[in-house]
C-alpha cells in the first residue's frame, strides 16, 4: 500500500501487515449501493476476514493499492466483491471523506454512492451474505444491535 502523510500525500510504501501493525496512514474506499427506493445494500463480512468478521458493512470496501487512485479502487472493489461492473469512475458519486483515526484503522477513506438494483454476485471469501436495508430499518438495527456492524461502518453511517 501507499503510506501517506497527514495531508494524504504518498511518502512511502509498506505491506498490508506493516501498515496495520505500525498504524501507518494509508487509503481505503467504501461504496454504498442504493436502489431506486432508497434502500442501501449491505454485506455481512466473511468469518474468514481478519477485521470485523461476520459484521455488516458497506456494500463493498477495500484498500487502495499502491499507485492506485481512490476512484479506480472503488470501481475495482465493486467488481471484485459484489460483481457490479460500472462504466468507470464517473458512475460513482463521492459522498464523504474521512480522516485517519482509530475508527478508520488510520485510513483516509472516500465513501462513494452508486445506484444499483442488483442482483449481486457476492465473493464467498469476502462476504457471508448481503441484504437491503431501509434507512429507518438500518437506524433501528444500529441502535438496537450496534455490535452487529463493523466499527468503520458505524462511523461512516
């Protein structure tokens, strides 16, 4: 991964293990897929994941690879994790930017929004299952069962 400074400028490179172990600043993306009715599709992370296994998270998410930009990473993650092919970064809307902190795992994060009705092809090593949530239903679930959701997602939402 690219290691970045407090201004999100690349200052070096390190492995995934190194950036997490040493809590170095790096980059990630989260994409939220909304349908025409305004529901959001969330994935439940595989139990094989090393962080937040079995917890609900964004439609897809992932690290930005070394030399890659945020938009390219978001398009790649959509295809890899949930089988959504978009014509390019212009299909995504930048929604929110997060600064590195404990809740983001020291990641600068761009959160994108895309409209998609499904169906989705869930990557079995990454995702246990997925479901559509209404805004009210998601708010209630987060209030009643916050530990069912990845900390990064709780922070984003």
